[in-house]
């Protein structure tokens, strides 16, 4: 079982990363960082002192969120951690929302974190 | 059932020993080229285009039908085994197909792909048989305004959908349209852009452009990267089980059906072929999979392979229907087929079913035959095809270039055309290098004359009144369709930017 | 395709790197200019009514110039990321390109003189060399074998006219 974090270069996702590290320590599970943009952002093999493995979506895939969910299935994720931006309901209605996509379609529990939130 | 009668007569025409040989040969060549890494089915058709001019039209088109579909079977074989799809339309089936192969289920994946391609192809062949004559009849009352709208729809759709940037798509389209204007203007008789060269009097040869764009440009691109890109790894361990179990078959069956259903309509929408419907089908299967108790996507889901495969072939088959009935090529491969028809002095379009019935029905019959042949040579032997990889790449690419030279020289034996061909190849290389799609150029070149003459005919008929373009209901419907496509593209661009909230 | 957020801020020596894409608008502009030259010199039959043979090309030229400006903007704003790879000096392997294109050029020019078998053999050998074959002598035999085979099948068998050239006189 693993904890998987959706990683981008936003402050929200930094918060998600911290939450993911804390959560994986608490559960004693491996941490997987999924780089949604296909670019690896963390140079080392550790994030905040915790060992992690990295995954990227296939660059030919048009739907990185789908790729995230597939990876979650493959790595048998017990938790998916995402950062969450505040958005207007109209915006979400018109253009859709990646976060909503994850929340609705994931088979594992999803932890959504706001920017600036500190675990503990 | 008129069509059934005609189709049966077509079978009688196609089932001669000689024609069967051409189908078989076409299927073998198509599969072989599709299987070879980096070579897609459109290149197979392009390379073969000049070769077939020594044959009579019926034999040539039967051969083409085999290559046309064979390439698709081959494209996905390599996608599954080596994660190198031969063509954009095979990408969607690569994801889960390759995952299955990695999990030691390569034979099952190949079987699912072959059966999916077979079913998609058969469904589309049936649809073409019954829908194409009706479509042709409907299009028979198209006037210049309608044809202009149709060409505009094709231009707009292909240049906005194929490329990641509309500007690049339109650039490619404009280059194609410019190439199409060279030569004697059919309406006024004025000589255009020949710069006094007698070689350009009849216009730029479509064969030269097609083969240069798709074959030479590709080889140049490969040559500049072959030592630098990481080599695709071949999967060593073949699966232990050889055949598909009944459960797997049942599992994939609904996906095949859905895929074929998604693929069919895209055959008449000019969005550059099977890429869009295959991804659509992949997405549908992926979303449905997540609702199941035991989601398979990511681990090698048979459905994720079955759907796109069936969709791809359904689109490709149906595209032949659009080509035959409307004269409208929806993809680069279809544009090459149109070039082949023209070379024989045959103009696909509404009148084809009346004027060349003796050619059309054997061609349609040979679709069915090609599908069966392809299933027979792909289902049990797909793994054997992978042995073609033993050809050293330098010989492979050298052979392709020699065949290009042969084809160009055979159709127009002059140094001018060979040099022009080299120029087109360099242009194609430049376009590929900087991610400018080549399909709009080919479509523009093929449909350019139709667009220009129908536009000018319409204006001549109306004494220069532009309202003639929106006078009838059909053009208006076509323009609305064009707007829908453009709106879809705009939404897509906005959505990918604003959807990100993670 | 995702663009790295910092890609636009290339430091000074890298300013020109990744700008090769500007060749595309250059080609488009050249083509448009040729069309303009062709339109100026075009002899239009006097009885031609609107829309004449210049009508459609005019639209294309306007569109072509507009697109090349947009392309310049595009390639300036999004330099080629692939060109920034450090392992090689250039992204493309230009010697390989030269071998392939050069062989074809030689083939086109020499075909009538050398004849099919020699010219096509030369083409095969040059391309194989460019794509990375390491056995030039062995390649010669493969090349001549293939070109002779093609000559047999297509010229003798299918009746395609291929020049016999030098070997024809023997």
C-alpha cells in the first residue's frame, strides 16, 4: 500500500506534499509523488527526509488526471493527496476541474489540502 | 436490397485468383510496414502509391485496401510489444496494450487488438456499403457553394484538431493550398507560378508531395535522431498462455462494440483520421472501468485496448466511405487514396457510384476480404511479425529511400521532379522537427483545387455577390459544424489552462 | 507537451539556442513572396471576369504573411526545449541529415548518367551510411544486390522504364 501525492508547482501542491509526507509516516506506507506536469520537480530521492518514488504520466496521454488515477490503482494507493485551489462554481461548471475529477473517480480515499495548511 | 446485390457482384469481381493475390500481397505489405518501428500505415500507402500504376485500377485499389487496413493492424502490434506506435491513431491502444504485454500477456493483447481491428473494420465496411450510396445520392445535388463549404469545413477541422497550435495547422494548410495553385488555372487558362518551367505547367505532382512528405521527410527525421534517442526496449518474455480465454473475450466484447460505435461517425468528420476517436474511446473505457469492482486500468486492461482498436478501424473504414461518396479525404492516408484515384483519371465523389460501379463494388468487397485475411495473418502470427525487427535499421531506411526514388522516377522520369521531391522531403523534415503537422498540407493540396474552383464558380454564377455562399440550407449546416469544431478547440485550450486546480 | 515555466528566461549565451523554429516562418514568407512575384508577372487573358486567377492566391498570400508573423511570435515566446539538451551540441544529427539528403541529390543528378543500378546502389549505400551502418564494404554488395533486384523486377518484369546508363553500353 502507498500514499500518492499529485505534484505540480503550485503552493497548494506544496501543502499537499507536506501532508502526504506526514500521512505516509503516520501510516508507515511508501510515498509516491506523481508529477502531473510530467516534469520532475524534486531533485533528490527524498522529500522532507522521507524516501519517495516518482511517477510521471505518459507524455502521450492527454489526460494526466486519468493517468494519476491509473497509477493509484497500479500502486495500490490507500490514499491520494491533492492540493486544492479555491474556484468559483461557474468556473468549475464551465471548464471542469481536475480536483473534482479526482474526487469523483478515485477508488481510494482522497485527502484535499488547502495552501498554507500545516499538518499538525 | 440493391446494395446487397451490387456487393455480391462486387465479390464476384474481387474473388478472382489474381485479385485475391493482390489482397493478400497488400495485407502482407501493409502489416509489414506497420510493424516496422517508426513507419506508419500512411507511409506504407504513400510508398506503394507510385508502384501500383503498373496495375489495372481494380487490382491497384484492391492492393491499396489491403495495405490501408494492414498498416493499422501492424501499427498496434508494435505499440503493444515495444511501446512504439507506428501512427498517432495507435497511441491510445498502446497504453493498456503495452501494460498487458509487460504483465506477460502479450499474446492476449495482440489477439484482442487483432479482433478489435477486425470487428471495427467489418462494421465500417457494412456501414459504407449501405450508407455510401445514399450519401452519394444526397451529395449529387451539391452545387459550388456546398462544395466550398465542405472544403472549408475540412480545412478548418483538420488544421485546428491535428496540431497543438492552430497557427501551425493553418500554416501547413496554406502551404498545401499554395502548392495546389501552381500550374494552369482551369477556369481562365492563365499560367500560374510556373516561372516559365514546363515541368510545373501541369501543376505540382501530388505523388511527389505525398511521398516526399510522408516517406522522405520521415526518414530524414529518423536519421537525425536515431543515435540520440533512447532505443525502445523489446519485451523478452512472451506470455505462457497463447490464446484468449472465454472470459477475456467476454470482458473485451462490450468495449469492441462501444469502440466501433464511437469510431464510425468520425469517418465522415474531417478531423485528421482515427486519432480523436481512439482517444475518445480510451477515455470512455477508462471512466467506465473505474466504476467496476476491480478496476484494471494501469495494470493492463483488455478493454482499454479493445475499445480504441475497434474505434480506429471503424473510423478508417468509414473514411473510405466519405472519400468514395463525397470525394472528401478526412486524413493523410485518405488523401493519398484520393491521389491514387486521380492518377487513374477517376474522381471520387457523388458521381463515382454511377460512373465507376465496376470499380467501387469490387473495392468494397475487397474490404471484407482484406479484413478476413488480416485477421488470419495477424491473430496466430502477430509474434512472428515482430521478427521483422531483425532487419538492421540502416538497410531498412536505405531501402525506403531507394523505393521513394524508384516510385518518383516511375511516375515522372525527370531530374526536376527528383530534385523537387528532395525539396519537399527537406520541408517535411523541417515541419516535423518543429511540430508543424503535415496532414493539413496534404489535405490542402488535395482539396485546394476543389475549394478554389467551387468558390470562383459560385461567385461567377452570382456576379460577385458573396451572399451566394450562405444561400442554401446545406452550406449553413456545414458552416455551423465548422463553428462547432472551432468552438470545441477554443474550449479545449481554455479548459486545459483553467481546469488545473490541483 | 508542457512548457517549463522558466523556459522563457534563457540566459544570455542561450539566447539564440532553440530559435531554429524561426526557419518555418522564413520558409512560409519566402513561399508567399514567390507567389506575389508570380502574381505580378502573371499574364491573365483579357476577357477574364471577377474572380480571376489572382483572387484565390491573394487570399493565401495575406493569410501566409499573417501566419508567418504569428509563427515568429510563437517561436520567440516558446523556444525549442529539446534544443537545450546538453549531451550533444545540436539537437539534430546534421552529418546524418547531410548523408541522406546528399545521397539523394547525387542520385537525382547522376541517375541518367550512371543508370539505375549504380545510382540506386549509391543512394542505398549513402543512406545506410548516414543512418549508421558500420560496414561500408558489405553495404556495397547489399546495395548493388537490391538495386539489381529492383531493376529485374520493375524494368524487366513490370515494364517500368529505368535508365540503364553506363552499364547499358556494355
